[in-house]
C-alpha cells in the first residue's frame, strides 16, 4: 500500500495537473502498477478512478493476490472534458451551475454532462417551489 508521503505527493501532483498529463514521478508509478491516464480518469484494467492514489492502491492490492494475472497494457484514447458553450453560460448562471474544467457542479453534486446538471437543478427548483 501507499505510504503517507507517496499519498501526499500524488495529491499535490493531482492538484497541479487538474486537466493535464501526470508528472514524471507519477508516470513512473503508474507504469509500475499498470495504471494509465486518459485525460480525465486514471484507469486500471476495466476500472476508472478520479484520484491517482485510488487507482494505484487498487492496482497494488490486485497484484498482491496469489491468482493475480498480468493483463496487456492498454492505452485508452485521450478523453477531453466537455466544455460549456457560450449560450450555456447564461443558463448555468441562472441555475447556479458551475464548471471546474472537468465537471459541471450543482450544489454538492457533479456531472459529466451539462444536460444532467440542468435536469437536476430544474428538478430541485420545481420541488422547492
């Protein structure tokens, strides 16, 4: 499992890279554990993670199993986060939806797609009326 220093280093690197590629030290750790970054998520086998530390921890746990099988390294396509269009900005302001470069956010919830954030925000407003 990860040491506190490794965990802290990954968290700092994640904050720095928000929408870019992983740092060199993270790339080395990812390569050792079979974790890849697709521009949006860290992936290990068929699983995806928001945090590098989570992906590496699971990869290490999986590799420690007696029946662990090494799968061929898969390189996913680079996934670009959906960006809000100019006209969507007005709707977002009215419904108090924000975009952090990766997700649309309404209150404590996050959405990959603008339409999902709108639908929930409108539902909450209807129920609250």
